[in-house]
C-alpha cells in the first residue's frame, strides 16, 4: 500500500480568474476614492498575471 496522497484538484479555472478580475475592476470603480482601492488595484494586477485578458 502506498502513502502517496492524491493530487489536489484546482479550485478555480482560468475563466474564473478572468471573471474575478472583471468583478474587482467594477468594484474598484465603486470605491475609487477610498484607501482600500489601492489593495484592490494590486489584487487586480495579480489576477491579470494568472489569467491575462489578452486585451492590448
């Protein structure tokens, strides 16, 4: 009997990251004058590295 653990399955698909990035972009426009907007801008850019939009 082997002690190998089964490989974990991905929680999000590439399409999910694109949807999350779109949602974050919308939320950023709602909170653009608040201090938290900087954190969401960083999250937006990190999500773009995971699933680039392909837009120039």
